[in-house]
C-alpha cells in the first residue's frame, strides 16, 4: 500500500469513527447539534433491545437462581461506573447509576423495590432518606434554639452520586432450554450498592442496597444509553447489551437453596478466600450441567 492510499484509509477510519461515535457530527450546523439525531433519523429509528422469546415451562429442564456482586473497582466493570460526572461531548454516555436514578425520578422506571424478591414497592420519595443526608451545623442549632430561622448556609446536604456507588448486585435465572439445547441466563433484578449516607464520612462505612429495579422494565432505557468500548470506540456498547451479554465480572454471593436462600457468608464466616472458592464452585456446577448434557 502506498503512502497516499494509507493516508486515505486512515482518514476514512477516522471520519467513520467520529461520525458513529458522535451522532450527526457531519450534518451539524452548530456544535450544539452534535449528538442530536435529525428528524429523518428519528423517523427511521427502529432500534430496540432484542426481545426475550417466550419460554414454556415444559422447555425448562433445569434452573438455578443466583445473586451476584459486580465490583466497580475491577477494570472490566468500569463501563458501568464511568463517567461519574455525567458530562459528555457528542455521545450519549452516562453511568449506570445516573441513568437509573434520573429515570426513576422522572417516572420512566416504575418498578422499583426494597429487596431482591420484589415484594415491597418503593417510590422516589421513599428513596430520598437513603440517598441524601441533611446535617445542621452548631451555628444552625444555636439559631434554632434561639427561636430563629436557621440560615441555609448552616445546613449541609450530602447526596449520593455516581462516584459513591461501590458495586451492583444482580439477581438472575440460569436455565437449560431443552428445545434450544443450550444453557441460558435471564437477568431479573439490579441494585446499586453504596455506603450508608448517614455514615459516609466514616473510615469504613457499611454498604447498603439503595433499591432494586425489575430489570425487564429498564431494558428500553438502558438500550438507549451508550457505554464506552475500549477496544473500538466507533462501536459503543449499550448498557443493556453489557448486562444481558454478561460483559462484566461478578462473584456469586447467594444461590437458591433449601435453607432460605442463605448467603455464602452465612455458612462460611470470616474467610474471604473460602467464600470466593465457594462462589467459583457454584459457577462451575452451573457450567458443568451444560457440559454433562452433551457427554455420551
């Protein structure tokens, strides 16, 4: 390849990368138009998450429910964590927490719960006490005790944000579809986990589940949000694709069992290594079931 062709090739890749990664950049009249779809694009847009097919209960030969932890300190899980400042130029990228909380606030995500069994529903007003802390300074208390109106400058409010999220917990359903002849996974619920806002300034605050989202209810919204693809920035992932395709690393902390779905740390206490090995044993048992189905 001569120099001229090489330059043209590189330029073509560069232009295609920008035009895909920053929607409408080539047709933008002003910088504000970058990232906005044209009326024609909106009219022809038929981009939706891949629908789940119907699964008859007679086709489910075997199944297991698992609860897993996605640690956001792991590099492979960074697309779910960043950008923590929710600022972007030309691309529709948000942290997973920001997408969830903004759509819960607007009412687009309605099915939120207090636990992974989806027994107790919650509203955005119910979440405020777990996501925000209001503290009054000593000078504010002096004004209050004196019968005066407390000056807003003496009231400190601390809200949880994307940077505070330490991990996600997910509940999913592994099943063997005998009609398709393969092992499949269906995510059922998702919960952001952060330090308790009331003790967030402590050295090692306890982590709490903020809320649980019924995942199928959030798929359309997550599908419309892009996440960074470090291998090819011209082809960003969607958050729905990352979660459905299991493009993350996780550790099982609980499986359904006869003892009330007890967690691993309930029967393996104060031994992180053995807890991790138990999680790997459960994963291996799931993989081995599919392998055993094809053993002759």
